[in-house]
C-alpha cells in the first residue's frame, strides 16, 4: 500500500478498528479473520488497521467493498454475504455503524479524527 494512498474502509471495519485500538484484540481479530476469510485477508486487515492506528493517513468511509475486501478468498463479484444469514445485508450493517459513529458515506477523514470519534462514542456491538 502506498504511503500517501487514501484507505477505503467500509463501515463494519470501524467496529474492528475500535476493538483493535482500544480493546487490544489484535490476536483475536487476526484468528477470526483467518478462519472466516483466509490468511491473505487477515494479513491485509491487520496491516491496514495498524496503518490507521499509527499514522494520520486519510480514510474514506464507504458502505461497500473496501481495500481490505480485495484480499478476501471468497468470490468478489457477488459481494459480501456474511450477514445475510442474520437477515441483514453487509451494506445495511455498514450504514448502521457509519451512522452510529456519525460519519458520512463517501467522506474522507484523517485517521486521528476517526480514532478520536471511535473512542468518544465507544463500542458499537
């Protein structure tokens, strides 16, 4: 990932970012991501979360495929169907989490701003 490149991050990752930064659950996140989506996905996820946590990179919040999805072992053309078994779409979950934290879909924020907002609002689970 290029140093100055904007990270595209879907809303559901905000919960994971919160857990990563404030609950220190890196190992649990990595293990779960590996089991659900494969090793490449998990490595990409952790690398992206670490970059957001340790720099002031620009992050665009979306309700669709993001930079982390690119390493998923599942078929990308059909989109994410992980939450369908619970009666909601991934897009709906993304939008709900984005709304909870007060972000706007498609807007670019600094990593520091996102982390401050996550810390102030707390967990969204």
